[in-house]
C-alpha cells in the first residue's frame, strides 16, 4: 500500500472537516452557549493534524485499487476521531470512548447515542452533532454511487449501471463531477425540508438540524422525545416524506429534479421499496385497529407510517412507542430493520435491491426445478444481472451473518443481556440507532461496557461501508496484494477512471 | 401429474404403516394398558384406506420427475394422518389438530409436543410415539441420500457425490439398494444404543424408545423431565454419542462399519461439524465456569456437551435448564439451532454443509476483490462445487427466510407473543422441538391456537423436506409442467435412474 499517499489524502479531508468545525460558531454566538472557543480550538487542532499529514506525506498521483479500501476505512475513522473533539473538550462527554461512539454514530448516520439527556447540551454542540450526520450522509452517497462501483464491492457496480444518468446514459463519469451533482441534490433537498419545517412553525435551528438528521437517515434529534416533540400532522408528514426520499437512490432525485419524474417509477428497486412501505403500513394499521390500540384511524395511519418509514430507512426517529403494539406489528418492524434503504441512498441495512435479487434468485431456483433445461437470467429493470455480481450479493449475506454472530457473542460475553446485546448489534450494524430493551428507543447506549461500545463502533463502520470494504482489510491476501492502478486522483488522468 | 400412480404408491406406503401399527401390541399386552384393540382397529383402518387406494388406482410404471415432488409431500402428510389415529381413537389426544400435530412432529423427527403430562400415556402409545420418529428418520435418510439428488433439490446432488460409496465409488446406485444399505446401518445403530442403554440399567422399553428418538434426532422422551430423568454420566454419554452420530451423514457410518473409519476424517463436512461441537462446548463450559454456574467441571462439561449436541443435531432432548446460563451461552446455542445436522443425517436445520459452503463463498468473494483476475472455484473435499449448485444452496437461505418470516407473521397475528411465536417457528422449521418462553423446554405447544398449530405443522413438513420439495408445489409453473420421465419405479428400467 502507498501509505504516504493515503495519509496525505486523509490530511486533506481533516482540513476540510476543520473548516466545517467552524460552522457551529454562529449558533454558539447567537445562543451565547460559550462554545465558540471550544470549536475554534478543535478547528485549530484539526488544521494542525491535517497540516502535519500534508507536510510529512507527499501527494501520490498513483494511488491504486488497493489503496481505495484503506482510504475509505481510514477516512471514516479519522473524521470520527476529529469529530469527537468538541464533545470531549467541552466536557459534555468526558469519556473518550463515549465521545468516539457518539461521533462515529454521527458520521455513519447511525443515530445511536450514549447521552441520557440530550436537551442539556449546548445548542452549537447539538448543531455539530447533526452536522456529523449530514457530512456522513454526503460521504455515503459519493461512496456508494461513485467510489464503490470502481472498487467492485458486493455487486455495487450494478446499482450505478441501473440508473441512467445525464451524460451518455450514465451519471457524469468522473468521481468529482458525480460528487458535485449528488451533493447539489442533497443540499437542495436539505434546504427544501428546512423551509417546509419552518413554514410549519419550527425555528431555524431545529429545522436545519432535523433536516440534517433526516436527509442522512441519521436519527439524532435535539429532543429527548425525538420527533414525538412535534405533534403536528403537517410537520410529521414533512419528515416522513423526506425520510422516504432519503431512503431512495439519490440518482433518481437528480433525474426527477431535471424533469424525469417517471425515473422513480421506472426503477424496479424504488417500486419494490414503495411496495414494502405500503404493505407494511397497511398491515400494521389494520392490526393496530383490530387490537384496539388506536381509536382514531388518522392518528393510527400517521404513527404507523412514521415508524415504518423511520425504521425501514434506518433513520431511527420515533413518534410512538411501538413496544405497546401487537406482536405481529413488532415482528414486521424488526424484519424491516434488516431490509434498510435503497442502494445509493443514505439509508443503511442490507438494502432493498439485495433482498429483491435474493428473492428473485430463489424464485428462479424453483423455476429451474420445473424447467431444468431452460436457461434463465435474473434482470433488474432491463439490466441482466451477471452471475458473479449475483454471487457477490448472496455472499454479502454470509459476511453480514458472520459479523452479526461474532459481534453478538463478544457483546454478550461482556455481560450484556440476551435482548440488549444482539439488538444493539443489529441497531448499529444496520445503522438504525435504537435497539430493544436496555438500548431501546427510550434508553441509550451509555451504560454498556467500554469494550462493547468499541465493538458497536466497529459494527457501525462495517455496516456503513457495505461490509466488504472493512472485511477485506482483515484478509492476509489484502496486505500481500500488488498494487493495481485503477483509481487515479490527479486531474490529468481523470478520464481513465471509468475505463 | 399422474395422480393415479401417486395415490397407488401412497396406498402401498399406508399398508406398510398399517403393519407397523401392530408393533406396539406386544407392549400393550405386556404392560396390560388396554390399547391392543385400538392399535388393531387403527391397523385395520389403515389397511382399508391403503387397500382402497390400491383397488381404485392402478400402479403407474411411468411416474416421472414431476410426480416425485408430489409423492414425497403427500407421503409425509398421508403417513402423519394415519399415524395420528392411535392418539385420537384412544382418547389420549381428543382434538384432531393436536393429534395431527403430535404425529407430524413424530414423522418429521421434530419432537415438539402438545402434551403437558407425557407420563400418563399408555406405554404402547409412547412406543408408537417413538416409532413415528424412527420411521420418519428412516424416510429422511432415504429421501436425502437417494431421492432428492435425483430430483436435483437445493444442491442435494452434491452431497451424495461427496461421499464415495461401496460400488464404483458411489453408494449402490439404485434407490432400493441404497435404502436397504442405509436402513441396515440405521437398524444396527438403534440396536447398539438400545444394548448400551440396557447395559447401564435402563429397561428394554425405555431403552428402545429413547434409541428410536435419538437415532431419528427426534427428541420425544417418555419422561416429563426428558433425559434429565437419567442422571448417570454413562447413560448421558451414550445418548450424546448416538445423537452426535445421528447428526452425521449415514453414508459415513456405512463406510465406517465396513472398516473405513478414516471416512469420517476425510469428509470435510464431518470435520466442520465436529469442530463446531468442540468449539461451542469449550466456549460455553468456560463461560459457565467464569459465571460460577457450575462448581463441578465434570458436571459442567457433561451438561454443556449434552445441550450442544442435542440442539445442534436438532434432537431436542434436555438435561439442564440452559435458560439460567449466561447470555453469551444462550446466543451461541440459538445460533447452533440454525446450523442443524449434516446432510444425509436425520438432523434438521439448514445443514452444516450449506453453512460451510456459504462461508467459503464469502471468503472467495473477499479473495476475488484482492485478485480480481484469478479464476477460483469452491471445493468441498476434493469435489468442485459447480456454480449452479452453489447458487441453489444460497437461494435455499432466501426461501428459508421467506418461510420463517411469513410463518412468524401469521402465528403472531393469531395472538401468540413475540418470543413464543417466532421461536416456535424456528423450533419446528428446524425440526428441533422446544422453542422459548411459552413453548420452552418445560412447556408445550398445546395452548396455541389451532390455526397456529397447522402453520407449525406446515413448517415441520417444509423444513424436513428441504423446503424446495414443498415450495415447488406452490409455484403455478409446477402444475403446468409437462412430465419428464426421470424417475422410474418399475424393475426393468431401474438402472436408468442414475444415468
């Protein structure tokens, strides 16, 4: 690995994040919460660390395929470390492990928290907390739609090809151009949600922070009662809409904004995603009505739709305590936790498209038993799914299962109980936020042993980076690998990236 | 489908079972439990039903590939219906659904029971209960090693090829010969266990019935406290040994009995199976010791080994209440529930070989990311696994997941709670026996709604018949399928079966 080049790039990212660390300062000054100095100090420390890396390590024009994996994983860890500083230095979260947990939960758009009382935090720190979500969401969109396809991770090359884009039936074929387009969409949608929330009476501070958490499908709220704080049907509807959009492929939004609204309907994953939300909502509404949980059908529909979309997109906002709903509803909600958002969204989980292909293959197998000599292929939309991509997707389930099992065993071995431990792993591995029992929606992760928190931090990271990106670093072969120049970061050779 | 030929074959099977219905009579006479008349009546009713089918429907020499699926599923349902008669007619289980549940639980070697007090049953009825296990186990061995490979179900063709057999490196290449060989092994092992248990002081009746339940990995015991009734290390060791053997491929036992003891070690699935048992046992013993659950290491080892082997082989016998063990131990035991026995054993679950290949493929995917241009294949032992077989195995997980989810949703929709419902589905789909909470080891399935019991009966059947066999009957294509003569049951063309 060209470690110098990787660290030089990390230095650049740290400097960008250091500049972002100045963004809470206007809020600090406005609310007079005394955090201005802390953020200035954090920013300076970040500039110093980033500058040191840039000073020691020269930029490397020949970063290759192999380095891509190290860049992605080390970036997330480096940014989470720097992002933890404001929690630590302000004294709001005095333990390093806790601050790192909260920061990683932000950057991976997970939304699990170790804080028991959120509302006592300084406003500017709450802004920073939401900002980590928003930046993490930005990173994820570019990662899944522009970088992972180049690395050939877990069938991700497929998801890009499926979405026809602006230039030559593809999204702009260069990482930086793709990033710029997607970020504009992301920024525009954030501003739209902020405006709509403010139109409903929410102040600017709470409107923008909750928009950050929504678009990133993160789930950090400024209120202990999460989105239950806003008992207005209008406001909850706005959040439902944007959670749903954030769980869809951002390429589709780009096309829609350019006028091709039909792009949504033409996309098979999006149709399946919508159908699941619709079916789950109707089934739970009926079950709740039969069980007499709600007498008001409108309220039933609103609460159920919110919970279904929040869980399925792995946002993790809450407006109702679904632990009081009938067992059938809870089984369905737990199943949705695993599905997650669409590929190319900010949502976590296994992803809708993987489940779609998983079941398409099962159906094909039954079909093959009936017609053994017929050669059939799986299609996603109009695209044929090559067998090796299919196998990469199926193997994803195996790695997922292995990580889930090992993490659950370690966490329970540390003394965590049998409901809390495995659901904490599910909540972090799928980047949802809250688990059940002692890490349930009304609880937090603060009381877990430090080592368990680090295991969960690993789960957030592995889940967020589509498992393969992190898992490959654990194979001996990776470290013996000879470099294959596939990714080129300098401008002259930019065009060669997609060849 | 040639429905006449299928029903004619079912008639033959019913007549065989009717003769087996006479087997409890000696016990009835010896224990004077007044069941002689009931079993005679059941046998006569079975002979009449079977005879009627034989009289109406002519044998069909041209039963084909398509008919194989219908034969397998209808046989298990038909035999379970006839096998339920003694429970019903004796009045021991007055409800039809309950009697059918108990009988299907026997024939699928599941071991779930609706009885709250087992010890009040007449001895001869207990013998019949154990007999349904034993016959079910016989059926399963032949099904998985001789019939399913011909139907090409879920990669099962692979498991036969993996085990070199007596003639031309294959097990005798005809269904009837294969059946005869495997049944001899099965019978011999049953007699061995019966002898060893009697040598430890168990009376003949309890020795043979528990041997039936062990070799079938069924789990029906004559005691409310299950195998905890025998607190002798010798007796429990005998049962552990035979549970372990029953969870291994019976072709291996055949080879071992002919002198090739090394066959076990040469078989990769068996090595993995042994390694899992060893690892799980050691980990749980240590965790129990650390938590201070056991002070006596010998007792700790014995109880843990028993529980690990009983759960992993899906037998479901119990000697200790593992609900008091640390969370880590319970997570590991629940994970073992899904693994199940080896292919070609009487054990249920997903099967060791499927997990082995699942993780081999995941490893291959990581390897491919490091060496994208290298063409690699998966091997099981020395056999290359073709890609279509591999995909069939991976798709098995998808069908498994779908059945689990739908069944859990139906059962919880009927009002069963969130722990009992899904674990009842797991316990029946994996053919284990007891679940958790209200269907836990010290509870039974009797209190569930009748419709939930029928769903669980379906789970037992689907799980036992490797899902595909049952699932295919739900595809519209199956019923439109043109016959392909692949299976021929008449003697003249017997040789063509394996070509």
